[in-house]
C-alpha cells in the first residue's frame, strides 16, 4: 500500500480499502524502522494521528475534502509549521516553534493532508548534499537497496557497509529520502539552485521546480528571495500535478506571486510528443559529466526522435557564468536575509551579554555553521559601497543574459529543453565530505542553477539505474507558467523509461 | 558676541583687518509619520502610546518567512504630499534594503527607497517676517529634493542602572515619508518657517498629523558654513530636536559654534550631534558605529511600485488595485497658501494676518464664526482675534479649542461695540471679564460694571457735574493750567494731595 502512488492510495481511501488512520500509522511505523536514514528532524506523531482521525470522519460521512484528504505528506524543515518545531537544521532555530503556517502548508492542511513531520536538510538550505545540517546527514535510501548492494564490490575487508552509504544530494535530501523510502506520498522541498531536482535525481523520485511566482513563498524561510520556490517531490509525474494543483495561485501575502488565476489541470493519460520540438543545450555537456549520464541523455533524445518529435541542438551560451553569478547574488541575499537572526526576538540567544553587540556576535557565531557564516561574509563584501557596482550589479546583468538565452531559445520554436540533472550518480558520504560545501555546490549546481536564474519551471524524472545501481535522472525545462506542457512531456517520458521501483531492504547499520 | 545668526557681517580680526563673512547653509531631512490605520508593509495597527509590543505583527517582529505587503493608503499619502509640494511623481519607484544592526530594527535592515523614490524635484514656499513686528513678510522657496517611503523603527529605552535595553516594536514598520529639503536655507528662522509650513500642508492633506511632540514629525538639520565664493564647508547633522522652536535654536547655535571653531583655527568634523534643549547647545552623539556602510540592496520581495495617471491607466483594471495620480490630484484640498490667499481676498485682511490665522489651529474657523454672527467688518474683527484673543491664549498657553471665550460670546461683545453701546476701552474690560469664564454674557457684564455708553445729554451732564463736584482740587488745577498761570510748588503739592 505504501508503495502506491498518491492517486492510487487516494482512490483506495475513497473506496474504503484503507483508512486514513491505518495509512498514517503505517507511515509512522516505517519512519521508525528507517530511522537510520535520518530523513526526518521532527516526527509530529500526535498531530498527524489527529489529522488522520479527522480525515477518517470525513470519509465516513462521504465528504472528503479532495484528492489529498488523508494523504500522509512531509515538509522540509525550512517551511513554517504552526506549533511544530521549525529548525532549518540550524542551532539558530533549534526549539523555535512558529506561530503560523506557511501558505503552502496551510493549503495542504485545508485539503486534509496529514503532516507526518519535518524533513532534514543542509543548514538553511545551503548545500548540495543534505550533509551540513546540525542534525547530521541524510542517507540515501538507495544505499540500502538490493540494486545498489548487488552492484557494490567491497574494496577491502576494512570497508564496512557503514562507509558505503551514499548521499541524497541536497538541500531537500530529507524530503527526497522520505518519498523514496515510502514513508510519505509527497513531500515539499525548496529549490534555489537545484535543491529539489538534485536530490530527486539521486533518490530516484520526481522533483518539480515550478515557475517563480506560481506558488507562494510566504512562510518559506528564504535563502535567495529572488530565486527560491517551493518544490514538489513525488513518486510519479501525475502525483506532482495533483500537488501542484493544490498549491499554485496568487497569495496576497506574497507580493511576488502573479495575479492571474491558476487553472488546475489533469495530464492526458496518453500524452503525445510528436508535435513538439525538444532542445538539447550543448553547454549542458559540462565538464565532469559522467559518460554514463551522457549516454542516458543521448538515449533519451533518441526516444523523442523516434516518437516523431523534432530534436535539435541549441545553445545557451551564458551557462558557464551562472555559477559565479549565482555565488554573488546568493551570498548577497543571504547576508541580508540572515541579518534578522540576532537573538532578540526568537531563536538562539547567546549568554554573552557584556553589550548588545557582543551578544549579537556571539549569538550568530554560535547559531550558524561555517557554511552560513561564510556566505554572510562574502555577501556583505559584495554589497559594500565600493564593490556593489562591480559585483552585485554586474551579476544582475549577467543574470539577465542567462535569462535571455532561454527566451531566445524558446522563442525560436523550441518547446522543452532536455538536459541531465546531475553530473554523476550519488557519491558515498565519505567521499562527498572530502571537499567543502562551496566546492561541492559549485560542481553540483551547474546543471540546475540556470533555471532558477531565469525563473523557469523544471522537473527531474528518474530515468535509469547507473552501473552502481543508483538512480540517474534527466531534467526537462519548460517555458514560464507552462507547467502543463512540461508535465505532459515528463509524464510521457516517465512511461517510456519505466524506471524500476527501489527494492528497499532493511535499513540498518553494519 | 556681535555676530547674529545668518548675518553676513564680518568683524575685525586680530590684525585689525576685516575677516571674510560667513555664509551658513542649512538643509533638512524630515521624517513624517503617515496617518494610516495600519503599517507600511503589514496589517498591524498604528496608534500612539499603546501598551508596549501590543501592535506587532509577525512581519514587524521579523519572524522568518514573513513577507512585506505594501499598504495602498501609504502610497496615496506620499503621492498627495508630493503633489502638494510640486514634485514630479515617479510612475515607477523601487524599494531597497538599508542594513544596520540595532535593537529597534528587528530585520537588521530597513525597507526604504534609495535608488528611485516616489517623488522628486519639488518646492516649498514659506514666509518670514523681516522684523519681529509682523509688518513685512517676505516669501522664500526651498527646493524639495525627494520624498521617499520607508519604515519607521521601533523604540529602545536604555536602562543603564540594570544594564539592559528595553525594546518596544509598536512603532516598527509604521510608514514614514522622508522629505529632503535642499540646503537652500541660511538660518534657524528660515528652517523653522519652512518646517511650520510643511506641517500645515501635511495636516491639511491629512497625510500626516505631523505633531512633533508625538514623534510624528522628526527633523534633522544639516548645517555647514563657508566663505562666499568658496566650496561648501564640512557639514554636521543635528538630531534630537523636539519642537520647531528648538529647531531654530539648535541650528543657530550650531552655525555659531562652527564659525567660532573655524575662526579659532579649528576644523569641523563630519559628525552627528544631538541638541541638548536644557543647555541650548549641540553635543557630539555617542559614536554608534563609526562610518556605516549600509550595503543597500534592492528589496527582492516587492516588485517596482507602478503608479498610473488617467492616460496610462490600463482598461478593465480593478480600481482597487491601482493608484491614479490624476484622481488624487483632483481631490487635493486647499493648501495653506491657497487658504491664506482666499482669506485676504474675501475679508480684505493683510497677508500677515492670514498667516497667523492659518498658523494657529482652529483660529480661522473661530474668526469666520465670529464674522457670521456680527456686523462688524472683518478688518476690525481681525484686530480682536489677533491682538486680544490670541495674546490671551498665548499668555495662558491655551489652544483655540480651549478658549473660555467662544465665538458666540466674542461676537456678542463686538456687536455691543459696533452698536456703540460701549466704548472700545470698555469692550476690553468686558473681554477681560469674559476670559474668566464665569458664564456671564457680555451684556450682563456691561450692566454689572455699568460700562454702557451713555448718549443722553442730560445724563452725561449730571455725571460730569458729579465728577467735578467730587474733585474740586483737580478742577482748580485744570482751570489754572489751562489759563497759563504757573503755580508755586506749595500750591502744587497742596492740590496734588487733596
């Protein structure tokens, strides 16, 4: 039952084949038995069961709120949840209990979804591994899959299983792992430079980054306000469309959401791609791209060709500047957004109280990890009066160029872009941590970052297993607010590749 | 010491030769709290003197994940003010973040308009008396550089005895209009007159109540001095000025201080100084942070503010969603300058009089109410209003609203005078009685004190005769004096003591 899709289990609830309470209890139990994955920071058992009970009452009356009623979901711990601790995996917010729900959380709740808990992430969503939070790293469920175990050859006797587990990618690793390990049917992540699509690719799940301005950011603790979007993680494309339908639309509390009324849609059951033009951006054959993934990408292009679609090579010439550009803009916004964490109104406050300033300094040193502090320092540097023109303004101009690359390509008849999502499959944790956060982010964000620069919708679709038995995904990038077309293509592709279900074995240490 | 404020006069230097004259330069940064129900970017209420931290929304407290939503009324207030000050209204303006750490700034930054403010390039005309007698008024103009929308900060109270700071965020996020006046003024008096006029305009528009005592209008002065023909001198910023009177004092003191400092071979530091109203001088402020770099950055959560006029207004648009500059312009009330001109035209009073009328809260209304109830000509009534009523009010620190003499009572009194039932001097006595506020009408007082003018010849003769009879000695004095006889001093003394 837990392996079913969201739509399937929703139908089962409606038909009474399972009750919301049963479903909730099973998920909670699975969360317990997969605790080693460290996907959840907070498990809201009591409230979840209460919500399940309420849902059950509605089903008995024959009045469910909708397709999401009674569906267990998880939410990344950088979304505010009223009455439930929200930490951003940081000491700064340990023990912080928000008094309000993020709009997306409220919307899910209003539809009757059951909130199982808050998922793990890199501290304040800064990272591409979900390894740099104060609650420890998240383990990719595929580390405990038969597919991975069969393929992994122990290099030496001393190499214990413990050291072979692989990362989820990040920063929404907890959410991706939660969906991948069947503990929930959908999860919310966030995506600023690829933080939903990257872990989706590594964990073999669907990861959707919607168009900027489509879904409200009110209540999402920001990383980069001008690039952040709430992300959706599910086990299939149809499920993503369902969740999207319940979340999208103007929010008066978020002035960056568009005013247009959103029309929820259902995807065609037999999508047709023959009339489409698929673009293959050559710059996405980036340095470091594994030959494996290159091959998967190429095969995918052939699939479209054979289905009658037009497949052409295109160029997004400014792609290679996007990482540097992102670095400047991201750190500048981080420096600004983190200024509110001073220990006065909420969150951690240091005991040092010689003066207000010394209290601020100590609070921020104690509350933030190195990654966050590093970005604040960089960002403040770029925002200094003497540097502003050369860095911030320049980066904004480069951002415009990157966005224009896409405008040109989409304006020339291309409907959808097809690219890899990651450079290679998930690396073992021990290898990942050999490089620092910034180096890793620089490497890992290259294929996903530009879509955030341009505000475009993008989706990771699990495609195949690597030689090591780990998931490899491909990314589709669409036109602004054309999620329907994007998801239609993604659904077609998903049907073609028939990505295998994870054969999850017992999640335990050596 | 010889030199008065704003005086271009030099004085003799040590060698006896004249020192070059000084030109003082004064600019102003004025923060006016917008009169609105809720704050600039959040729905919490705006209210003076509420219990601490009772008007704080999640956004005001900077809770993570909260976002600003622009208050339409605040935008309208800024547009009104811009139009009244002859500014160009920018159809597209932007919001920025200005960063610094302080206990009363929860987010660690203020949302303001640094790059492109809502209004620019305006002007304000104000009038001054040449001398102190209100007999000659001269009109001056100060350029308005810009008006920008920004957030107010909270309040922090330092409790040094307990080594703690108490923070009240009620004011955090209230909408402000910052009005920047170019350094076109030269002394405290000019600055005070300009600020007073701005205050009247804001109050007339209703965009701000502009009460300085309640912190709704805060003025910082930028002061420097230089010799004519030379570049502007280093300027200081003077803060902590709580009234218009202190504004003039503070500026004049600072000008003096700078001149003395420079003439003694010193230099002026580009610093912030606070006005100490008790000592009547400016003192350097606690050096808070040294030279600040505010690291301005565009506010990413607020799209550019787009305003329309009738021409550019898109069709089929929700009237509630847009601000139309022309619509606001059409509905602007009469500004003080227009009110004054009307008063002069309608009633034939002097321009100086109209200034005083408009300047004093409620006085115009009082004046007009009296006019409605009396035959006396406005030119005569105005004298009573400005000389008698106003001076009593000032003496007793009363506002017009608190006046014990109502317009009805004054009108009654003036009618008696007009009908020649009492003399002018009698009327003054009656007015003094009325001021006591004992509830008597002018007629009652006149009867009580027997102040009626008598026209009956016989009656008058009787009275005169009675006086003469009672004052024989004085009569003799008068008769002798008028006949030119010089009295001996003894007779003089005798007559005087009688």
